[in-house]
C-alpha cells in the first residue's frame, strides 16, 4: 500500500509539473521554491505534499527586507578577506548595499560591479569632529573610488553647543559633493549622545541641508538605535527624507521593530542572521 501511495504521489507531482511548466517556464525548476513562491503555493494547494528542490535550496529569503539592509563591516580590524566575504554575502542575499570604511571602497566597487548591491562608506567616522573641508574631500574621494552612498557623521559637539549654522554647512557641503556625483547622503546623528530636543534640531538641519536620510548611530558610541528614536526622527523629517536605523540591531525582531517605527533602511553587521530569523543574544 505504501509503495502504491508513493507511485501515485510521483505521478501527481509530474502531472502538476507538466501543467505549470510551459516551454522554458520551469527551466531551473529546482530553485523555484525560492524564486516562484506563488507557483509553489498553487501546487501545494492543489494537492502536492512534497516539492523537489536543488542542493542548498531551503533558505526562504524575504527579499523586501534584504533590500532595506546595508550589510556592514566597520570594525577597525576588518581585513580585505572579510570585506570580500561581506560582498559575497551581499550578492547572495541581495542586500541594498555593503557599508565599509573608505579604504575598502575600491575593492567593493570592483567586486559588486554589475550587481544591484551598492557601495556605501562612512565619512568623518566615527566622531564627526573632522573639519568640513576634510569631510567634503573624503566624500569626493570615496565617490571617485566607487562609493554610491555616503554616511557622514554630524558634528555632535557643535550641534550640542547650538552652532547650527556650522552644522548646516558641514552637512550641506557633503550633501552637495554627493549630489554632484549622483550619490545618496545619509547623516549619522549619534542619538545616544543627544537629548530629544537636539535630535529634533539635528533632523531639521539635515532635512534643510538636503540630506537623503538621517541615521541613528555609528555603532561605536554608548548606545544604538531605539524604536523611539526612529519614530521621532521619522515624525520630524516626514516622507521626503529616509530614516536609517543602525547600532545594536542583531535580530529579525529588532529589525521589524525599527521598520514598524518608521525606518526605511537598516544598518547591521548581523544582516544574514537577521534575514534568516535569528534571535538576539544581547542588546545595547
């Protein structure tokens, strides 16, 4: 009886395969459990209890989440080999970008040529205390080397002292350097060091200076992203400026909370773990 059921099952799967596959539509069918989920659901709904898959297939990836993630490695001891691995993971999972220190931009640009994964780098990182001229030059050089997205750190001390004209010009000069070359500019506020009033002022300055995104944190200070900060930043900048949540995001639960609060982009070194539904082991 068991053998008969197995034979019947095989015939059912072949019939369904023949029904759904016309001409070249099922070429590479063994990967369609990932690339064609609607077709697979239809097949299961009709009666198939098993779906064939090629070797290594089984990680069902949320592509919409992947395209919101900047796959990041900014630790000072990062080696070129680790950066190569980062790019390979970014290509595999189709992340929005890789975010690396400026010295690795040329390598990433070469490795990611011809893909949808962009190269992002950091400017004035992680303190934000270099001069405006230095930040502008650093941004221009990074773009020349292949960076398509720029994450600059705001001048935190001058923001806190109320020197808003300096802060505006500091941001605007990097924004202009980015815009002239078709690059995106995100501004890191380092929210853990700011009061709510200072976060609001920083967001208004960045919006007026033409920034494309405001970003919570470098990941190198005393705290990272919180859902409350993301919600506040989104409320202030509205729909015309994006919000990037970064710092301490280590699980799918963390990422979902940030997105629900208004984050348009996630910066994380634990990107693969997040995408595959891993749980957070520790928090800021």
